[in-house]
C-alpha cells in the first residue's frame, strides 16, 4: 500500500525530470568540449604541417646574389665581320669558236681597258666572211644592173616602146635586188663582228685573277669555258650584315674602320655608301656596303676583315654580366627577383664581349638581376636574396 502510494506521488516526478535534464546537459557539454578539443587538435596539426612546409620551402629556396644592370654608353663601337669583294668582278668568255692562238696576260697582271688579252684562230669564220663579202659584191652588181634596166624601161614606156607590164616587172626586180644587197651587208657585218671576237680585249682596268685556257686549246662559243677572270681592285666593296637592332644607326655616309690580322696595329678607313634598306628575314640583319680606297693595292678581294662602326645614336642599352644569362629552349632569359620570387624574363641582346652583354630589350634599369642563377631555377620559385660579404680590414 505504501509503495503504490509512493509511485503515484505527484511531488516525486519533478525531481526525476530534473535529474534526467541535468544528465543530458552534461552529455551535451562533454560532446561540445570533445568537438572543440578535436577541432583544436586538427587545426594545430594543419598549422604545424603548413609551418613545416613553409620552413621546408624556405630552407630549400636557393640563396642568390642580385645586382642592378648598368646603363650602356650613349656612343660605342660595334665590331662586325665583313667580306671584301672587288668593285667590278667579271669572267671573260669567248664569243666565237676556234683555237687559242696566244694569250698575253697571266694571273696577277695589272691591265688597262682596251689592251689585247688573247687571240683565237677561227679559219672557218674567216672563210665565211670572205664568202659573204663576195656575195655582197654579186648582190650589188645585180642591183646595179636591175636599177639601170628599170630606169631604161621607164623611159621607153613613155613612148610606148615597151609594155607597162615589162616596165613594172623590172621595177620590182630592182627593188628586190636592193633588199638582197641589204641582207648581204647585214651578213657581212655579222661575220665581221665574229671575226673581231677572235681578239679578246680588256673591258676595264683591273687585275687578272684567273686564266682558264692555254695555247692550242679548243675554244667554244658561250659560257661553258671561262677564259679569264678580271677584277677591278682600285676600290673594294666590303659587305657587312648588321643586326636589326643597329640598322637605324648604320646610314650611308657613316665612317668605318677595317682591321686585319695580317696588318696588326693598322686600320683602313672606309665609308658606308649604301644599304639594302630591307631586313633579311632569315638572319634579321641589314646588308651594308662599305667602300674602301685600295689604290695602293694592299687589300685583296675575298679577304675577311673586322669592321668597326662608331654608332652614336643607337638605342639605350643595359649591361649585364654573361653568367646572368639563362639559355632555355624557348629563348634567352634573365632571372630577376620580384617580391622574393624569381621571374624569368625574355631579353634581346646586342654586343657581346665575352664578359658582359648589352640587353637591348626586356630589362629595366631598376630590375634586380640574379647573378649566376642555378640551372634548375623556374619562374615563381622562392629565392633568398643575400648580400655579398664585405671585405674587412687587416
């Protein structure tokens, strides 16, 4: 009786509800604390991993020295290779067939325009000329007779002594014989020219640089066999391929100095007389012609020379050390430092003296250029900039 009454006691139920609510609250608190501790641990591990990666990257980042490029001189000397050619260069060929009778000049001989160089024997051509002259005499005699006959018939036809038909026939015959005479004269002139070609004359003042025939050799008409080669060397042409970056500065009238290994300590002065006025798309260079006075005969065609141009209005350039260059498959690069990271920039270079190079495009004077960059450096890589050690006193 007492247990039943206690179980249905309304004052005992609120206490039970309070104890269950407290237990649930405690469980929730424990779960929240556990979640907080778990999240905190995960964050700590993530932070530690990130810090470790950062430290690893920093430790793996290469140490580099940087320096700003130096400004190039506003006026400088550009040295380029050049090839020397004769001002006039010509092969001498035969204009008639025959055998070489005699030659008068050998290689190295200085000749004047109009001098006899060689003689060719062409008996067939000589006989053809004699025949043509005889044919011309015959044609002239026939023409003279036809003319007299035509004039006689024209006088007789006035008195009706001959027919008009006969008169017209002889007049036509006279005109035809005149045409035959002109044809014979042309043939004689042609053969006279062929006979004149039996003698080879010097076409211009110069030097014989080659002789390809000898006495008794068969000479063929045309360009199959070069008899002589002649060069005018009083003035020489020097052809230079100037890089595109200097093309605006190399204008006609600019002086140039030539140096040769066979003339140590000496320079020969020339002048730009013309340019191709077009950039070669294959080499990106401008062909420039420099003329040099060679009346003393000290220089020879075909020689190699170094041409020194003093350019005063070239584009501003920056100077960097050769070890700063990076050679990649996509082209020449230089590594700079921007916000602690390497940046690879493409450049265009000018003159290279082996120690330094001129950078024409792609670089600013304020850029921090990495000196001696590692071969493995990539764009965006973190680098450590270190200062060079200063030498202490003794």
